[in-house]
C-alpha cells in the first residue's frame, strides 16, 4: 500500500532518502487526491491477468498506450543522466500513468500550497499524476532498480 508524506526542505542530502519532516507529516490517499489530483490503485501482481482490475481501469479511463521501462544501469542507456532528468521538476500536458512491476521509488508532487509531497511506490502500485502537475521521480536506496509499465 502506498505511503505519502510532506517532504523536508533539505536538498543537501541524497534524493533517494525518504526526506521526512521532523516530526513526519503523513498524507492520506484521500488528502493526496484532494490536494493534488493524484489517483492510486493497488493491483495484485499475482492475479492481474485474471482479476480484470487493470483492464477495467484501462477501459474506464480510455487508456490505449503501453510501454515498459526498467530503471537499472544494465537496462537503461545513459542511466545516470536519465536519473537526473527524471528528478528534474517538470510537468506534462497529459496524465502520467505508472504501474510498478518491480523495485521501488518515489514520485514527488507539488500540492496546492507549492509544497512537495513524496509518494512511495512499490510493486503493484498504479499511480496517475494529473496533467499539469509539477512532479519528479527518483529511485530509493532499497533496490536501485524499478520496472515500470506505462499503461
């Protein structure tokens, strides 16, 4: 299950750390949706082919495009540069849809007060970032790899 929290403002530490405030300020899924428009589903990777949830989400939201990316030095050309690019704050004119198949990382999104909320993503997490939201992505320190499906 996804966890989200308001980030500290310390940019001198490794971006792959959790960056909790002191004391930590967690954000519920309801507040995350209300503050940012980010949507979330938990998909069972063992039954994804049979249970139809992912297919139903695709149908309900009119998703037709799909690609996969493995963020790992052995699999992603220009790995170090790509990590820097992913962590640069940016936005898209369309939704960003990410389904985590393996590994873990963080999506950071700005709320309505221009504060960063860090969203931890793990295998089975499906996250939709709305069009026009400032965001960035980084791996965490656990695995150093993330396999992501864009549905």
